[in-house]
C-alpha cells in the first residue's frame, strides 16, 4: 500500500484560506522529499473553487465534504468525514493548521486511531527512518525537536504563519472524491437551543472590546478586576497561550497563531509581553492598550497607549474612572 500524506484544509469563499495554501505548500515539499503520495481534505459549499485552489500542487486526490447549505453543522460531522478518509487512506502523516477547529479534529483523530499527536509545529524534516518535528514552546520563546519513527502514524497541527510561500507554477489536475457532509446521527455535542450570552461570555471574534490576559496576570486578577472591566465595557476576556497553559482562561479564548484572529475596536493587553505568536492575531485590532511593568516589552512598541505599571495597581484605578464617568452621565 502506498504511503500517504493528508493535508486537512480550511476553505473560504475564494477556495482555501491563505493559511491552508501555506500548509499545502509545506505538505507538497514533504511529499517530494519523502516520496509519499500527497492528498488533501476540505469541506464547504463550493467544491469547484477549492479544486481550483489546490490544482497548483502535486496533489493526487482531493477528498471534499459537501455542505448543501450554510446551516450549522455539529463538530462531529467533519470529524466523521475525516475518520472515513483515514480508514481509506491510512496516512502516515496528517497535517492540519493550528486553528481552534483543526485542533479539535487533530486531537480527536489521534485518540480515535491511536496516532501520535504533536501541536504547534513550525518545521519538518525527514532523517533516515524518522520524522523530525520542531515545535514552538513558551509562546515562541523556545523550540523543541521531536523525532518520531516513520513506522508510526502521526498527526500534527502547524503554525502556518512561519511557513514559506509555496513555489507553484504549472496547473495540475487532481481527482476529486465527493462526500456529502451531514449532521451526525449520534453527535457527542447536540444543539438544543440558543440563549443570548452576557458580554463577558461573547466569542472573542464577536466582541468589540477584549480584555487580554497574559502570563503576568493571576487567577484572582482575572476573576475580579479583569472580569469587572469586561462587563463595564461590554467586552469579553481573551488572552495568550501562556494564559491558557496556566489555566487562567480556557483554550477557546486563546488569541494568536494557534488560536483566534480578532478585529476588535479595543484590546487591553494586561501582563502580555507581546510575542509574535500572540500579536499575529491582533493585526486587525484598531487600538491596543498595553499595561505592563516592563516598559521595554514588545507589546509596548505596538500599543496606541502604553501604561507602565502593575496590572494589580492600574486596573482598579481604571475601573474607578469608568464608574465615575458612568455616574456623571446618569
């Protein structure tokens, strides 16, 4: 049986996303140096635009899950689709972006099939009978190298922001296997209704104001002053990967290359150093307000307003100013 690489792509109205194009370019490079056959998987409403996007790569087969409408599909539907393709292909390497949705797919596929799973990879290389993976740790401050025997099947999520632009020229013509993406008949997560959330519970991509939590914060500060500030400004709480690792915020509120990209009007960076892995998710934010005791922290250079001081001292004063402003207006 032919050894395969499977690239899991994220589609948009123009075909595949920019991150998925970079991911497919890296998978194409790995396919050429390993001799493995390259395949891709995507799902959405428009098969033709996705196929046009991938025909510039040395792709053997595109597995496409067709959504027949824009209605909500439970997370189990793409997961079941990916599982079907895995049973057919049995790929040696499955490579996905480091987004929230792809992280869900990667971890569940690894558990279902007993594969090795490595997250936030930035570079790959084949050496004899091993795949060497370099991954980002400590919010990009350091890297670790993991070597996995090629006798094992591997699932990785990849930080696409560090990948090189793919070298493509001639148009190829890959085959397409079409699947109908349907609601799972027995989903683990079932939608039973919708309620309007409090502002602090909004998705970070929906909120106009975000209170950003960094490694310089603590749980008491998050639960008290930061939460109060988010409620006062009708915003929500988000933050860095370090804050997630410390248990200060849940993974779904992570902002950056391995989390969400946000476009809020105002972002309060509280105790955040400003590593590229985080600030890459802030490119469309209009106003960054940074609070940090280190005046030389990278976040201070990109902030519209930089406040030097401890969050424990600054946030209570800021809350007082907001409450006084509200009382004067009323």
